[in-house]
């Protein structure tokens, strides 16, 4: 099996295979990359390889591998509280205490942090004590979309494995196999919008590539530079909840960002992007992207949707 289940990233996989064959594994790995880049796939494979009893690891066949890959291994422990925005320091302290209890059945005791960047300063300092001098069987797998949010003292003790986007041919092949009925245009759009990351492209195709009604209305109003039309699009959105508003703003940002990059020669993700690119200047597009990104930041900061929509109406009318 080796690391073939993780597509692309050939240099990274070769590096890990060599380390495994030489028995030179680190006690702490930092797996970094955006959503959908393969961090979780790599973490499962790496955990399986560390527990594997075969000569070529991970074999995917032995009981240790199967348990690790299916998330059922008692010595592969996920440290997270999905209900909390940040990981409670209590969980990290419990991990440090548990670290000194020997593994149940595996050769390693592996602690997986699926969102390491969401550790606050207290949690990171508590984790630092764990990873400075762990027992020989202790391993930490830290997954982070934004590794720069981790303390330099933590990063310096990790071997960083940075996931890369897939090449167009490999990504298209993987998507075509998973979505055999998807049109060529739908595949192309998902590939562009995902930035080359398989997980994001799969999510886009699963959701469908159709633009939301608010996005279609926004594209028309923005192309016209019509403040009144923008107001008519945004005013009804003031009644939406933040979790309803965010995906709309993300789609608007993708649309305008693609329009901006298409002016430099990159392919646009759809006909609406081409129209926007033709109707606005570079400066106007950049101004609009900044306004939309700020609106998403405000949404994540729990600002009121009416305030966000009002701000956007002003800012987008200026661009």
C-alpha cells in the first residue's frame, strides 16, 4: 500500500518512505496545507505506518494498519473538541498525563491534533512541555491550515510536511473517476476554484457548481456598476443568519477574484467572471475583493448581518 492513497506529493511520500525504511521517524510532525489538501489522509497513513507490523509500511492489511486507517486504533488518539472554537487547554493537559501510560497494543502512542492552529497560547505552551522530551513511544501529529499561528518553539521541534496542490492531469483524472457524469466545464470550474486541492474540488462538485441566486443577481448588478441594483440584492440578505451569509460571500469573492486574475491571462471560472472582468478595472476589482474579504472576516467575528450588508453596499458601490 505504502503512501499511494495520498495523490501527488511524490517528494514528500518518498521522503517518508526512506525515513520509515531507515527507522528514522520523528516524534512530532506538522502536516500543513489548506482545507482539502490531504492532511487527514496523510495523518491516517502515517499513523498506520508507525503501527504497522509488516516489512513494507503501511501495508494496509495487518490488524494494526486496518485499525489505524479506520480510526479504531486505541493508541491513535484524536485531541479535539469540535464544539469549541479553540481547543481547551484541559485536553492538552490530559494528553500530557496520558502520554506516560504505555500503549495498549501498538508500538507507538500517537496523538493527532486535527486543528493545531486553534490551540491558544496556554494550550500551545502546555503542548510544548509534552513534545520537548516525550517517551520513546510517544508521537504527535499536528495538522494545521495556518502553521504560522503555532509558536516558533513548537514548529522548531516538528518535522514539517507541507501538502502541495495536484497537477491538472492528475486532478482531472481523480475527479473524472469520482464524478463520471460531470461535464468538462464543471470539472474545469471545480479545478480552478479548488486551487488544485482534491478535497476542495470534490466538495465543489458534490455541492454542484451552480451559482447561488444571490450570486447571479450580484454579478449582474456589479457588472452594471448600479448602486441601486446592489442595494436591492443586499437588502434582503440582511435577514440571513451568519452561517447562511458566509457561503454567499465566499462565492462572490471567488467570482470577483477570478475576474481579477483573468485580466492577467489566467482562465476565468465561468462566463460571469469574464463579464465582470470586462466591465471593471483592475483597481475596482481589487477594491471589491478587499471589501468582500473584510465582510467574511466580520462574519467570522460574529458581526451582525445587517451591518455587514450595509458596509458592502457602500464599499461595492465605491469600486
